[in-house]
C-alpha cells in the first residue's frame, strides 16, 4: 500500500496540469464530459488516499489499536506511515470534507434559486424577453428551462446574430450544462488543485454551445460575430453564476469559431481514460492492502495473547483473551 496509496495523488497533479490544455484544443462536447469524469474520479481518489494515509498512521496510536484489537508493532512493520504524514492527511481530509459540505449547500441553494426564478417567469414559452435596456442574455435551468434575453440585447444584434444567440443559450439548456458546473465546483472544493479543470470546463461549455449554435444557424462567422457583439454589449452588466453567451474568454472563442472545427483525436481521451483507470485500480489496491494489513495486525495480537495463555505458570487471562484464542483457532482451521 505504501506506493499505491500515493498514485491517485500523483495522477491528480498530472491531470490538473495536462487535462485543461488538451481540452481547449479538442472538440468541446467530449472534452466537457472528459473533464467532468476526470475531476470526479480524481476528487474521489484524493479523498480515498487521504483517508487511507490518515487511518494507517492514526491506527498506530496505542489507544486506537487497543480499541481495534490489533498489534501496533505489526502494523508499523508492514506500513510505516509516520504520525506527521497521518496528521497532515487527516487535517487535509477534514478541510476537504468541510469545504465540500459548504460548497454543496451553496450549489444546491444556487440551483434552487435559479429554478424558482425560472418558475416565476411569465408565460409558458422557452424564451422570456425582459423589458430592460441593459443588454443581458442567459439560460436558467428549470423544468423546463428558460432563455432570458433583454430588449437591449436584442437591439444590439442583427436577426442572424439573434438566432445564433438563442441557439447558443438553447444548447446550454439541452446539454444541462449547469450540472457540469456543479460537478466542477464541488470537486474544486474537495481539492483546489482541480481548479484549472473547472476553469477549462467553463470555457469548454461555452465552446460546446458555440459549436451547437454554428451547426444550427449554418455559419460559424455569424456565431463569432454574435459572441463578440454580445460580449461588448454586456461588459458592464455581466451576471455571475449563470450560463451566458458572453462567458469564457471571448477572444479565444471567436478565434475558434473563425477556424475549422477541431478534429476528434482519440489519443488524448485514451490516455486520460488510462490514467483514471490506474487511479481507480491503485485506490482499490491500497484499500485492499490496508484491510489485509489490519487483519494481519489483529492476528498478530491474537497470536501473542494465545502464546501468553499457553505459557506454563501464566495466570488465566480475562474473557476477551479467551475470545481471542477462539478467534485464532477458527482462523487456523
């Protein structure tokens, strides 16, 4: 377990550096799914590794070993995790758990507020036009979701650009992009090292909607022009926490739209899948090794007690020592 328990931590570092760079150069839809899966798996691996490190170190404390009925010396001989590493892991695990709880409450509250705001919108159509001169356009998740556009935004765009804007926001709703955002917010709360994945994910979602809009209106140039004009119009009225056509680095999105669609290359996705598989396998192996290690430490303690009971001239021990003997004899059979 000494090596395998650290593999998920190492893979987290590797993916946090390489995955965002690759995602920005690949087709946005599979990139978004890949980033979400990578963030989720590495966050679980991060928590699992910290938990195992904290346990194997804290289990060497005599009071803990007494409650668990295992041998401290046998445990130390098999997996010498220092108390300093265990304490640091326990502190990081506690911080991650608290941060995850806080982020979960915030995300649930934000989604509920968006759904309530969506339900309060007048009418039963997908599009809601606000009588507001401030240029705004965003998508609200709901059942069904709503596309909200102000009259000021509609006046800022031509007919073709309006169609592109609406297609962009519709892609956010149909792709349920807010769920991707929730995943990235929660995994970043667990491990701040995953923040580059979340930033790249936000960009990829906008690119996903851009490509869907371009396919819908039949012109990448029109979508690029709509994105640029909408961004200029809403530069002073941006609204945080919503999916909007003006999200992400607009110049990069415009350059991507003016270029041919990015080709689908299997190698980066295959490499990422391999790393995630290794992460899961290493965590499972570390957990199995930890279980076997504790079992051997318990048997070592029982064996020591049985030998003490069988020694001549030794007084009969308490009832729990008899139970230990029975347990040891049962294991031998």
